[in-house]
């Protein structure tokens, strides 16, 4: 294989990591063109365009070259071929497996974007609808994954000889290593203060009093709810079943009778007022008004001031960084490890972090840096443990990294061979060239 083939493989590896939702959120339009038929399934032009847009967005590209677009299409085609073989072999997945994967995906989204509300705003639908939309594609993906695990049950390994041969063959095509920083941090969550809770609670109680005095719930939601997605529809959240909402909201909702309005309900987002409108089987149709917790600047300043004082104590040898991380950091994954968070290429770090740490030498500590989304964030101080300058890959200094490239290369070769075998047993009609 030549260098162009290797570069193609790297692109396909990247593509494998960007498809969080598959085709779930691609819309089918009237006159949507069929680009390919695979078994009993099809690839629509809208499916393809969605994947192209997703790739461009996640890789910050303003345009996609024809070659890259072709590679994206080929990855779609490969996924459909594997699914067709899974169906042909009667691969089955259980409801428990689907539910477990669905919960994992949803929790990953919430962790990535900060809150359920942020996820709903990003995808323009309620969490319940996101789950419904995801479910079918997840079932297909699990079938395909189960087939791949069966095929490659023994795993794929690379020997030292293969790693060295791979490096000698493709060393000129391998990307150089950018500047890397080995870092530790102390992180504090931006807590909601009592003053912020009181402000939201008082406002929610005023709205609830208005409802009790006969004011229209929908109009009050339009004027007052901080859930912008539902506020335009009078707070309407549509039909949902158990598992669609956070626990305190759901417990309050399922305790209501039709037409009844709840007292104020506290969740991580703020205070809610809920009205149950319909019950159909296990599904409930409701409205809500959300009064979100405000963000008073004084709370941020308290956290920033605490971290600055802690930084001074560390620099004055009153406490070590490791001891401070163990005692104060609210990152439960790293606080017992002295706050160690790993080695990061500089191009993978946030611009605000880069601005802070580029001015630091080894063992120096940054000023507080904000971390997280607008609705769910905190502040951290970072210690530079080591700085690894940019360099070309070498076997002596970067063996593990080269081994990973070699393994991905071999995995792709094995996958290509398998797909070529599947093509002999699966009906494929590609309508574009």
C-alpha cells in the first residue's frame, strides 16, 4: 500500500469517531435521491449530506474536498454492508442491550454539553424525543458491532517487527508531534449560591401565585419561562413516558391529576411549575415554566479568589500541589492522583488554557481558568509538569504512538478484506460514481 492509502485510512479512522448519532437527525426531503441500495436498505442523499456537514462541523472545515466526500460516502456504504450481513446472519440484540447503550449515549451527551437543557436546545427536541429518534439507529449499530466482535473475536495485534516495518514504510506520511504539555489541575465547581437559589425561588412563587389567581398558564410560560425551547409553545413538552425527565421533575409530574398544577419543583436547572394536561396509557402530556438559577458575578469571584489564594500557598510552600488537589479539587477522577490529568497536544487545548500555560515554565502554576459550558462550569488552576517540544516521530521516543498507528493500519486492512468478502454475498447497487 502507498502513502495515499495510509492517509485515506487515517481519514476513515477519524470518521469512525465523529458519528455520535449516525443518521438519526438527518431529515428526508421530498424528492430525496437514492445514492445506493445495500441489501434491503438505502443510502439517501440527505443521509450523505448530513454526514458531510457533521464532519465539517466537528473538524472546523469550511469546505469538503471531493476526495474526502468520497471517503465519507464509502464509510456510509461500509456501515450499510456490515448491517446487511448482520441482518442476513440473524444477529439479535435485546431490549436491555439497547436501553443500556441508549442510557450511555444520553449520559455522555449530558456530560459533554453540561445539562439536559443544553442537549435539548442543541438538537431542538425534548430528551424523550431524542431517545425515540436514537433508538432504531442504536439497535442497528449494536447488531453491526456484535457481528464485528464475532468476526474479530481474537482481537488484532501487531508484533514489534510489524511496528518497525510500518514505520520504515510510512514514516514520511506520519504527522509530526506538536508541542505537548503534561498537566495537573485543581478544579472547583461553580456552585449555585443561596442568594441565587432565593432569587429563583421567589420569582417562581410569584408566578405560581399568578396561576392560582387565574392567569393563563401558557401565557405566563411564554413571558417568563427560561426554557426557551418550550416557552414559545406555552411551555408545552409534548407526550413523554417515565425516564424522559430528571427525577424530581418526573416524580412531581407523575403525582399530578389531569389539569392539576404542581407546587414549585427544584431541579439542577432551577425551579419548575408543572401542569399535567393529558394521560394516555403510560404517556403524559404536560407544560412547565422554568425559572433558572441566575448567575451572580459574586459567586464566580469567590471561587476565583479561593483558587488564587491556594496558588499562593502552594508557591510559598505552605502546601504541595498534590496535597491541595487531594484536599480541595472536586474532580473525583484525579484528586487522589495529585490532580494529574495527562499529556495534551497544544492544538487539543482550549484557547484560554493555551494563553495561560504558554507563559509558564515547568512546575509553574496558572491563574484560574474557566472550564465547562455556560450552564455548568467551574474554575481550575493548572500546573505544568513537563513540556515536550514539537518533533518528528522516532521509534526511540514515540514507539507507543507509532504502534497505535500500526495497529489502526492493520485493523483497517483486515476490515477492508472482510468487507470485500461481504460484497460477494450482499446485494449492492451504487447509483453514483
